[in-house]
């Protein structure tokens, strides 16, 4: 039991540390890269809990990360192609110019944070249940704190993109428009996949032999 707890501690550490590092990143892609480390930590956490619920959370989180985080990276690429912008501070008001891209970014962010009806909610719910199966209440606290940190480093990016200040208007970015369809179609599909994982997570669990 002590060995399991030590492994769980090692799984939880990068979840929190990477989230704190993500908060300090001015570059959007670097922020997402540090976030990826934390999201992979969730997968390791589910495996180290070694319970049916925990393993189920790990399986669903792999798929969630495939849809949610790739959506965010697709959006970062589309933003770079359409506007040349790389820094978080440069994205204010961009949602009005690139509504599909920034709308998909919002969906991907909410999924990574773990809100319903998106796949991230299901995976984190199973991880929470797996922690409770082990009576590791402190792991539940880690999950809640890490999700709150996800909110702090992801949600402001999407929210600020849909609100333009007077200073933004003076900058005059009339030449920026939505990214080419070759960029928009993939990120739209992966964003929709975030919803699909919420409603069809049982299929993944069954394929992994973890269904009810």
C-alpha cells in the first residue's frame, strides 16, 4: 500500500507543477506544452491508482487529451497562420475576427478543465472515484486544485478573445480574418469530438474491458 501511495505522489507532482509553470508562459504554444505534461500526469495517476475506476479515468483521459489538447494546438496553429500572433497577450478581441477558431479553443479549454458536457468531465470523474476507492482524499484535492489552475491558464485566453477594449480598437487589425478552411475543418472536428467523448465514453471503457 505504501508503494502505491508513493507512486501516486509522483504522479500528482507533475500535475500541479506543470500547471503552475503554464500560468507563467507568455507564449500560447509553450503554455499548452506545459499543460500537456500535466494532462499526461492524469493518465499516469489513473494507472498508479490501480483501481477499475482509476484505470477507466486514464483510458478516457487519453482520448480526451487526444481531442481536447489537439484542438487547442490546432487553434494555436490557425491563429499563427491567420494573424501571426504567438503570445497570449496579443489575442484580445481575436474572437470577433476568428469566431470558429476561438470558439473551438473555448470548447477544448472547457474539456481540459473538466466541465460537462465534455469528455474531460468524464475522465476526471472516474479519476476522482478511483481516488476515493483508495481512500486518497488528498488526491481529490489535487484534482480540484489542478482543475482550478487549468481555469486560470486556459479560460482567460478564450474569454479575452471575445472582448475588445478601446485600446484594441485603436490598434486596427482589420486585415485579420478566419483561418483557411484547411485549418478550421480539423479543429472543428476535434472540438466536436470533445462532446462525443462525454456521451460515448462507455464505448471506450468497454473496448478497454473496463465497462460495467
